[in-house]
């Protein structure tokens, strides 16, 4: 993957990263379901600091993760598109909301998180690694 590029629905926010994605995952947690108004969210994790964002300052919704630590959900203040999240429990990563990528053809998630709160009509791919909630921290 040469680079990741994307932006919000209205076009006022653009971002890019030259880093290789650390992981691509499907998250079935209730907060992702609410934020995306969908059954799950697809996220692409990149090393913290590798994501360059251009445009107005992103708005932030402060959330609390299952770890009890803060989660910052960043979105466009104009159109509301969720752009990225920062999870204090995983401080080395930033999570891009995959739906905002310009090119999604390469996406092939390898992990499904929060499978215990997946919608009952969603079929979880048995070929992917699965965890009932968050993966264990630290390894």
C-alpha cells in the first residue's frame, strides 16, 4: 500500500498517511454502531503521528472505552463524517474510519472485535480472528 488518502463527505477535511496499516478490523461495539448508524464500523489502524489531516480542526466527542480509558472520536464539524479515533488504551495507534478512504477496494479486514454485541443478522466471517470484546492489551 503506497499511501492512504481520504476525507469527509463535504470535502472540507482531507487526510493522508504514508504508513503501512497495522491492522484492519471490523468493530461491532455498540458505540461504533451508534456512531456509524450501521451494524459495524471498519477501522484501519496506523501508527500514531503518521496521519496528516488538512482542513478545519476536527470536532471531538469524548467517550470511554471498555478499558475505562478515554476514546476520542474525531469528526468533521461541517458534515459530521467520523474521520478517526484515538484510543488511550492503545496509545501507539490512530484508527481511521475506513468509509472515509478514497479507495476502499484493498480493504480485507483480518479481525472482528466486539463479536458479542454483533447484530444477530450479521454473519461473522469464520476465516477472521474474532474476539468477544476488545483484544487483550499488551500483546
